[in-house]
C-alpha cells in the first residue's frame, strides 16, 4: 500500500498528538512533584533525551521512507525537526534559567570551559540554523546551498551523542546504545550515497 496525502494528514496529526502528550506528561510530573530528589537535573535530562530521540526519529524518516518505498513520509521530516528544535531549546533554557539564573556571561564561560557543553552548544546552533532555514521562502532563496547546510544535521547528531556520553558520570550503557543507533543511521546514509554514485 502506498501512503497518500490523506494518510500524511493523519500521520501529522498523530505526530502532533505524540509531542503534545509528552509535554502534558512532563507537566504532570512537575506538577505532582514526581521528578525525584533533584527535579531540575531530571528535567534537564528529560528534555535533552526527548530532543535526542526526536532528532534520531527525524534522521530515521529518510531510510524508512526509502526502504518501504513511501516517499510521502519525507514530508514529516520538517515537522519532527521543528519539534526537535523546540525540545532542545527548552533543554538549554532550563539549564540557563535554573543552573545559571540567566547569567549570559556565566553561560558562555561554562560552554567554553566544559567541552561536553561546547559540543552541545555547537549542535544547538546547528539546529537553530536548520530551523530558520526550513521556512519555505528562505529555503527557496538558498537554492542548492540549502541541501549543503541541512547535511549538517549529521554533524549535530554526532555532537549530541558525544555530549550525552561525556555528560554522564556512571551508566555508560545507555549513551553507548545511542552512539550505536547514530552510527547505524549514518551508515544507512553512506550506503545510499554510494549506491547513488
Ligand atoms: C547550549 C547547548 C546545551 C547545553 C548548555 C546543554 C546542557 C546540558 C546539561 C547541563 C546536561 C546535564 C549534565 C549532567 O547531568 O551533569 C545535559 C545533558 C544532556 N543533553 Fe544537553 N545541552 C545542550 C545542548 C543539547 C542538545 C542540542 C541536545 C539534543 C538535541 C542535548 C541533549 C542532551 C542529552 C541527551 C543529555 C543527557 C540526558 C541524560 O543524562 O539523561 N543537549 N545537557
């Protein structure tokens, strides 16, 4: 069965609902004081992990759509990508607000001093650029350079999985699994490029 525009419409509604549900769930955890002994840390982790999962999903769309010959699925990438930016930005804002009390100088000095934060900041900056340039008008204006810029998403995912790995003090299994998933997605991409050439 080939997905039609109608299927795409319902799929997009499902995507919106999934992200809205995640937000409500997080709100509930906060409201009911269910985030444990260090709620700010837990909140930062929840937001960072959601952004990472969402970015992996964005990158998985292309191989899935190719493998199952469903080109219409490609049209969900922008939506999932923008939600990724939303969660990543909340992650950065919670850190800036609750750990640094909006002190911008301290923010930049922390990002400069702690290499895992430097990687996270570069990745976030890439996500900012990708989100701004996903606007139809800007995309058209950029022509071919749009594709070049959007390939930076692969650099962003590499930086983020390292940011995660580096940030944990114990329990390296989960971040290692994320690195493996990231490498798998990158190898899919490489295999496709070779096939095309
Ligand atoms: C300026 C940019 C960023 C800053 C300042 C930042 C800050 C942080 C901090 C403070 C932690 C917690 C470290 C700890 O527990 O000691 C963290 C963890 C994490 N961050 Fe970021 N981050 C940034 C960008 C990003 C981006 C763009 C993503 C994903 C799209 C991301 C995903 C994660 C993940 C997955 C974790 C680990 C969560 C866990 O341990 O469960 N971060 N980050």
